[in-house]
């Protein structure tokens, strides 16, 4: 069985920790009779909930960072010598 990965769980935890207080404030403002600001806080909470996932998709995760570091070092070696690296 393939469950959610640790990175996904961290993204959800970070998103909920940022969005949770905004949702609570938004609901309280709606109950207090201030609907415009309450809806604004709910919308801001929704943005904060999905922002960590968007950020990881946009800049890549740890695998892409490692791939870029390894790929960059091999390409740099080839560009500096003008010939491909040999692994004899």
C-alpha cells in the first residue's frame, strides 16, 4: 500500500498551522456580524492552506534539488574541458 509521503504530510501540517487561525478568526468575524472581513479571512486562510504545496511544486522538492546539483556538476565538468567525462 502506498500512503502519503513525509513531504506531503509536512506540507499539510504547515498549511494547516498557517490557515487554522485564519479560519477561526474568519468564522468568528462572520458570527459577530462582519461578513466582508470574515470572508476575507476565510479566503486568506484558503490561500495559506495551499501555499506550501504550490511552493514545493514551483521550486521542486528534494529529489529535484539533488538531481540539479548532480546534473550541474557533470555538465560543468563537460563544459570546462570541452569533452565528456570518462568513467574508465
